[in-house]
C-alpha cells in the first residue's frame, strides 16, 4: 500500500486546523444583505442567510442576535396579518434562543423583550398582557447588567407608554423617565428623541416635545441605522405637523429645521 506523501499530510492538517471560511462567508453575505435592508427582499435574504450561518456554526451566539434583529424588522414591515404573526413567532423563538445561550447579555435580553412585545401585539388577547410583563422583566434585567443601555431604556419607555395602566404595566410617568434616560445615554439615534417626544406629548409637555422632534430632524443618520433614521425622521415630521409646529417645505427637504429657524438655534443643538 502506497504511503501518503508529506505534502498530502500537510494539507490535511492545514484544513483540519483552519477549516474553510464557509460560515464566515455566509455571515458576511447576511451582513451585506442587511446593509441593503431597505431594498425589497433583502431583509428576508438576510434572515435566510443568518439562519444558515447558525446551522453551520451554532456556537456563534452573536449571529442569533443579528437574526432576531432582522426578524424584528420583518415584523414591523409585514404586509398582512398572516405575515405579521409568522415573523413575530419566528422573532420570539430566535429571541428566546438568544437569551438561553447568552443569559448574561443585556443585548440578548433587550432584543428578546422586543420580540416578545411584537408577539404580544400580533397575538392580542388576555395571554398577551402576561407576555408584556415578561418583556418588561427582561428589560429590567438588561438594565441591571448595563444601566446605560439606551435601547433597553427606549423599549421600556414604549412598553410603559403603550400598555394599559390598570390591567398591565402602563405608566406614563415611568415612560417619560425611561425615554429621557434613552436620550441621555444615546442622543445620536433619532428613535430615542421620537420616543421621548411621544412621552412628553402624553404628559402634556408640548414645547419640550417640539424641541425633541426638531432635534431629531437635525441629526445625521448613524452608519448602522440609515433606513431606520429615514423612517424615524418622517415620523418626527408627522408628529410636528400634528402639533402644528412643522416648519416650511425647504426645512422638510433638508431634514433639518435649523436653517429655517435661526432664532431657535438652541433647539437644533447649536
């Protein structure tokens, strides 16, 4: 029997120690699709690729969080009730897996909480209120791990703001407190200013709400949140219009009220 050559043994050893980068490649493809998530089909493509990556290497727990984020976007952009429930079910399952694999991760806890909230919204009923309580508990755990985690503050604000008061966790004052904390810890993301403005509107602080919305329109989009910033700034414009405080059309086109409201520079962060 012919003995294997030294070169053959070398290559066998090389590929054993350094396997082909199939998993990394799949994850990179998922990330590339996610970067184009505002284009038709790309969110779903990212979801498919992240699922594939997790199958290839189930120990890469960070991919689970990426998958949960993508599924959350699919929930928000679902075209009908059937898709809404389908994506919400998948997001909740992915979020639960993230927490099971990363019980000490504030990020995993927060995205699981968001997924549970989306599931509760898609499956409205008596049982959904219990899930809201579960989501709030997860966010409290996330903030115990990282008190300055703005995303958890923002989500908690929304749960307190939207939930019914007497039969669930609804509390406008707590919503205001958490929304303010989100802005203090992360003033760069528009969503935090929009949520803070909503909480201010709910507690009858119109002038402060207008200030936050104008700030939201003045902010550049962070590289990791360009599609979300575009949508959130449109929400800010709609809220300003509802408050009778929308600036001129030119301000709307530039995405900032600073150039149109020189006398109120302080509200534009100048």
